[in-house]
C-alpha cells in the first residue's frame, strides 16, 4: 500500500546560501561610506525637509541588495518534492477463536463479564494489526466462522461487537473450534499463520478431540496461542431461567464452578509452537494480547520515491525586477523635475 505525502521543501545547492552572510557587511560598508562623504548643510527649514526624505537616497542600494539575496536563493535551487511511500508488508494471517459459552458471562471481570471484556480487548488487538489479515470464529457447543480472513478493520470491529452468548448450542467444543479455524487457514499463502484461542472452560462437547485438532494444526504449519480466561473458582454467572409461576424468562445469577483446563491449553500451544497465557482480569487479558502482538510482529519495508519540482524561477524574476526598480525610480524623478 502507498500514500502521497505533502510537498517537501528541499535545496539542491545549499552552499550558495553562504553568500547571504555578505549582505550585512555590504549594508555596513554602504552606510559607512555615505557618512564619510556627507556634506554639512545649515539648519534651514528646507534642509530639514531634505533630511526627512534622505531615506530615498538609499532605496536603490537596498533594492540591489534584495535583488542579490533573491539571486543567491535562486542559485541554491529551492525545490518542492512530492514523495510516494510504498509499504511492502509480509502480512500474518490470524484466526481469532472466541469462546461464547454460557460461562463467558461470568462476572469476575468487573465491572463487566468475561465476554464483554474479551470483545473490547480483541477489538484493540485487531485495530493494531494493520498489515495482517484477520478472521473471527466463535464457538460453544458448536463452532461458526463469523468472518473469513480480511483486512477490513471496521467490519471486523462490527462483527466482534455483535458476538453474543448463547447464540450457539451450549457447551465448550475446543476441538471443533480449532478444526474450524484450521480449515480457514489451510489454503493461506502467508508465511506465518496463527490461531489465537480464547476460552474459559473444559472441553465437553463436539465430535473432534482437541489433541486431534492440535495435530491437524501442527501438520498445516499453524501456530496456536491459547488464552485461559477467568479466576477458575466459583463465580456468579447470569443464567436465563423460566419463572414457573409467570412463565416469563428472567435472568438470575447462579454461583458456578468454572475451571480452566490449563493442562490442555498448554499442550495445544506447546505442540504447535505457540504459547499459553492465563488472564484472570481485564488488565491481564490486555497484557496477554499485547504479548502476542509483540511475538507476532509483521515485517515491514518502506520504499520512498520523491519527485522534485524546481521553485527558483520566481526568485530570478523578483531579483531582475528589483535590479530594474532604481532605473524606473530615476526616470520618474527626471520627469518630475521642472
């Protein structure tokens, strides 16, 4: 991808600017010579009038001095450059796999539940990976791809915002989720292909064993980073319950055990060359994604092309005009005399 920058000033021959140091010396020599050759007049009213207009005597000199400055600047060859920067990125393909089982509604990531915090941190991660293609897979008792690999950050943000708990059959099918993500990455031409698995539970659903899915990922050259979220103890989980009296569905908070299978997640990461992280609060989850961001840096090369346009002609014309100014002034003075 490339971008056109604003006009860039440049001097092709800056050494000529040293001549500008002579201008103050010329001005000093001019006034010193004028003072030595000055005549003393009697203090008559007419003489006082000539004194007030004496600055006009110096006008030709300063016009020539300004003309010299313009010509020196023109010799320095000022230019305006327009640069085109081309970024050559060797992007990484990343498939984010997000657990949306009921336990992700646990409210131990105060003031929000686990899924809400995970969504916020995932969006920050997506926004920072400008050179990569990213896809999103969600899972609970089954898995579903919400977005294929894409560079459309706005669309990915909207998709992550729309992820909700209980939108799939309940359960935690880690093996199915990994196999689904691997299917999205198997045809990728990227040199680096990564799966980031975010879950808070123990595999208890799905027809594919997690370690079998791990072997599939390893065979396809996929690196899996696993993140276990949650404190792992008894946590309050809001559950939809039907009131037996009114028949209405109400949300009640129930204390539940929500263990994280750290041993399984460590095995998945270790066998594929990734890493396992544990996040027990919002900041821990943010630091985890920052660590993954640092571990999987996108190689970036930038080529810069600059095309310059000469900007000295106006200075040359200004210098010539200033040289002709004293001649025009002298002509006006001659015609004005009786």
